[in-house]
């Protein structure tokens, strides 16, 4: 079985009632380390020392600025003896950015824990096969999606931040579950994020794939931009913080 949890589902602007987008798999693998990551883990009751693998999609602030706080917590609270290895995986820019952030946030304090991190392009995790692919977003932050295959047969992906693009959409067709961002409302002129209309097209083209919307602009509390969830096709779930799913080897159910 595989448990997939959306600890946060908001975009960079923290829509009302949402934390930054954060995916947790089987209580030990995270996708990205947003500024609100430590708060999300605390709220879920997960110790930061339980996290052994972090997959980074790109280095925009709402996806990596939580790393100094996560490492600081591990060093001084949940893993004081440094017994829990941590792998951080992503494109070549990831290590450089994370080391710079930590030195800016806490000069000298995190050098020892940074030296112990296992830096990999593609992590080796028992039962999993991972692969990255380039997506359509700001090139300077080296945007990638993550393709994930589990030994039980589950095929899933995380889009990271991306507008509609052939490679991402082709891979969605291979998946049981696709976690896809929808960072912008329809009226914003940009092709670097999905919008409601592109999610609708993607879903209708892939009726057998369960599409979970994250990194959303939609408020889940008092309205700031919009609290109106778009009318999605039946195979789309517009996730809320804390939404979780279980793969039992044959199908995905909402918990």
C-alpha cells in the first residue's frame, strides 16, 4: 500500500485556509520544502526526523525556502545525534540554492548538517523508481516534474510548477494518479501555470487518471481572490490541506 497526503495545497500567495503546496508519501518522502513545511509537519504530527527523502521540483521560494527551518529543527530537536540520514534530490541548482539559503538564514549553524546530506539527482528508495522530466515554467529555476513508480504497480507524478506542455501531459496518460498544479485563475495571462480550462482539458483527455489539483489559487476560507472551486470533470479532485489517498495495489481511494 502507498499513502499519499497533501499537507498543503496553496500557491505562493497562501490562499485563505491553505499552506504552501506540500506532498507527503508514506510519511517519509516529501515533494518540495516550502516555507510552511515545518508547520505542516507539526500539524500532521510527523517528526521532521521521519523525512528521509525530499524531491525538489524547482528552486522558487515557495518550494524550497522551508529548508533552513527543517534542518535547524532536525539538528536541535528531533535528530540531535544526527542518526537519521536525509537525501535531497533534484537538478544541479538545488544543492547550490539550499546551501546558500542555509548560510543566509543561520550562518555557520547548519554547516555540519549540510555536510551530511546525501545529494542526488535521482534518489534510491526501496520499492520506488523515480524519474524527472522538464516542464514549462521559469527556466532559471530548472523546473522539473517527478515521475514515480512503486513496486506495487502504482504509477504517479507530481507536476511541480508547470503550464500545459506535451511532456507533462503525455506522462499524465501513463498515471494512476497525477498531482498537478493550478496556480492561476483563468483571467491571468501566463502559460507557466495551469488554469481551470487546462485542467479540464487534461482531465477529459485522460479519464482513467485521477487528477489531484494542488498549488491552487482558490481560497478555502474567507475569500481573498476567490473561494469558488471550478467545475471539474469527475476524475479531478481539487484538494484541500490534509486530503489523503491510499493505493491498495489495485485502486486509489480517498481517505
